[in-house]
């Protein structure tokens, strides 16, 4: 594992960040990982893990100090996503969604909004990013949820689906279309809805193949009255906020995928160094070594690109959409491939639930689908080379 140790040690964290990351690794190893299989079987929301994460104050790491946080680098955030996801992919995405949903508030909110809402997040509030609709997935511009101004309020009507943390979120970043703007793209707007808003209904929670302990909900909005003060920026600013936010959430999805992949790879390496066939360790067979070589190389290259994108963000880059898409696409494909090959290395034992290989394979699949399918990302990357 020396190659991965060297990659990990190449990332420049300050002392405070390293102490926090060490605490997260201990939490993931000692508390979150031992609970993962039971939560996967039951599908129950892992409140114990959420409470343990909040006890460390992890939400504070992406909230500025002026609003009750203790902001760290983007790289440190990604490392924590990866470590938590390696222990329990469901818990990893629950926590990461807090960043996905509320980073737009940090980046785009006005002073009053930040002072009123960000301390809640820093103290451990759950958040949800509310974009997808039954007829609007990767093409978010097809959304139909409407925002109608009504004095000092906005009336929200519509439905959303596949919403992570949707059934439990305290703060929901909701995208919809401003009724006074006719153009489909120019009308997209965004507001923050708080838990308990009259007219907000959790229609159902999905019974999923993987990430079974994370809440994936369908939501309905029936004349939800939201204060105009909760509108982020101006009517029609939603699309630019959405695109800018996705560029930072997609590396987070990649870190999630790479946590799953790293866990599967490490488990498989340990197993084939112990398991014997024909009097030899499985790892001694050349065909197995070829598989390991491909798995390790793909994983190492993706992790190196993860830290490259993290450095871009931490250094203040604003144009990194293509790099973000490359990372999300390749990391999620690699996660699916590594978890599949890891299961193969276990043979028949990988197919049963005594080992977590089959769970990691189930958990990995969604990373190729959400935050834009990988087909969409290939299109985005390819288009970037068109000469204008």
C-alpha cells in the first residue's frame, strides 16, 4: 500500500486539519464502520452516525468563522468525505450533502441570510439539495416546480424526486422557475426552505439497491409560503448558481466514490494475501496480480487527480468545470470496476453478506448516475474541445 500512502502524504494539510482528519479516521474506524452492515440491512437512517459526526463539529469545516464555523481547505473536506464513505457510504453521502446544499449559501448568500442560517448548519443541521424532478434529471432546465411572488413571500408548487436527506433535512436548497420570467433557463431561481414549512410533504422514501441507510425522498410542495428573504440572489440567478455549485459538489461525489473503491481494494488485498488455493496464496497467481495492477493504477491515478482539482479550488480557480467532470466520471467508473473486481477476488464468498464486498459494489453504482450521469459528463468533456 506504499503507493497510496505516498499519495496521501503528498497533500498539504495544516496541523489543525491533520488533527481533524485523524479524529475523523478514528470515528470512521471505531464507530461508523462497525454499524454499516446493520444499517444497510435495515435501511434505517443512521442517526447514531450523524450525532457522532456532529459531536466532532464537522459541519463547521465548510462554514466561515464569522458565522460560527471553523472553515478548512476544500482538500481537507474531500479527505473527510473519503474517509467517512470508506467506512459507510450511506453516512458519507448524508454528510457530504450538507456541503452540496449549503455551499451555495456560503458563496452566494447575502449577509442577513448567512447570519441567520449558517450558524444552524455549523451546529449540526442537516441540509438537502433539491433539484431533480420526475421529468428533469440530468437536464435540470426541464424542471417544473414554480416560484410565484406574493408580497413578502414566495409560493412554491411542484414535486421533486431522488432527494438525498429530503425526509430529514432542516434546510432545503430548492430550485424552481420564477413565474414572472417566461424563458425556461432564465427563470430558474433558488431559495432556502426550512423544515416544517406548511405544504411541504414527504411523499415517500425510496427502497434502494445501495446506500440503503441514506434517505432518498420524493417531496411535494403545495403552496409552500417561503419568506422572500430566503431567495438566494435575484429571480433568474438559479442556473449560474446551480452550475457553479455542481463544479464543487462533483469532486465531492468523486471522493465518495473513491472512499468506496479504496475500501473494496484494501479488503480484497487483505483477503487474497490470506486465502489459499492449490497450496498457494491467491495473490501469488499471475492472473490475480494483473487484476491488482489494473485496480491499483486506476485508483492511484484518480486519487492524484482528486488532489489536483482540490488544489485548483483552494487556490481560487473559477474555471474548473471540465476537470470536475473528468474527476467525477472517471472516479465513479473506477469505483464500479474496482468493487466488481474485488468481489470477483473473493469468489463465491464475495456474493454473500458475510463480507462487505457485495455491499460496496451496490453502493458504488449510484456514483455513476447522480450529479449528472457519466454519459452527460462525457458529453460535457467532449464539447469542451470544440473550436469556436
